[in-house]
C-alpha cells in the first residue's frame, strides 16, 4: 500500500442549530428529480432530518456508503446527557432499513455533494440551511491507498443479487448484439 493525498469532502452537522425546517431535504430531492427540479419526493433526498420527540432534537443525517450486511452493533451513545441509538445516526443504506434507498428501484442512495450536472460549489443542502446547521468542509488527508471495489462492480452485484447471474449475462449478450 502506498500513501496518497486524498481530498475529503464532508458536511459538518451542528444539531444545536437545526430547527427541523427540512429545507435541506426539499432541495436535495428536487435536485435529484428527473428532470432536475421537476418534483419533490423526500424519499429521493440524500439527507434526512431525524426527529426525536422525547428529546425535542432534530438530527440531519446524509447518505453514506452502501453496506450489503447490517451492522452487528446497536450501541447507544450519550451526548450532552441525551441517549441516542446508533442506527438512527447511521449514514449507511443497508438491508435492515429502507432509509437511503431510491423509492422506484430500491437501489441505495449516496450523497454526491451536488457535484452532478451542473456541479455546485457546495452542496445545495448547505446553501439552503438558514441556521448554518450544515457546513461544507473540504480538506486533504494522506491515506493509505488500497484496492477498492469499483462502483460498477457494486452495481452489478446488486443487479445479480436481484435477477440472477444468468439473466444478467443473457441481457448483456443481447445488448452487445444491438449495438
């Protein structure tokens, strides 16, 4: 493994500033509608505002990596005297919950930091947050580079799991003959 500099983009979340307006969810789902800004389905949003009514607390969580297996731990965290369930704060799309899955196809969603066409200088959820609860951060880190599964492999694994290897092979063969 070799060390390389990697640009890390993240959204810092200050739960003390979030008032639960959900403007971040609205703009994210509109940006990811097809065509862009043509509709608003909160299920397409890559950010969700979790609400804990017993503690009167809003926690924005944005979608992270897909994980094929659910986690083993269901730890609780004590933050400022309040107890939180690890699953509620998790960014992953996983088999044990429907959060961060595309509503039509069921495919996992991941925050793309609004770098789609047209790319934004900073994610729209950050731009639309009127209370500055979301802050965009870009930093460089030196990390050890290891072999990662390519995105296309992850997508193919998902399709194979859903339809079976033989149907995928047959479809690719048929498509390759078309053009």
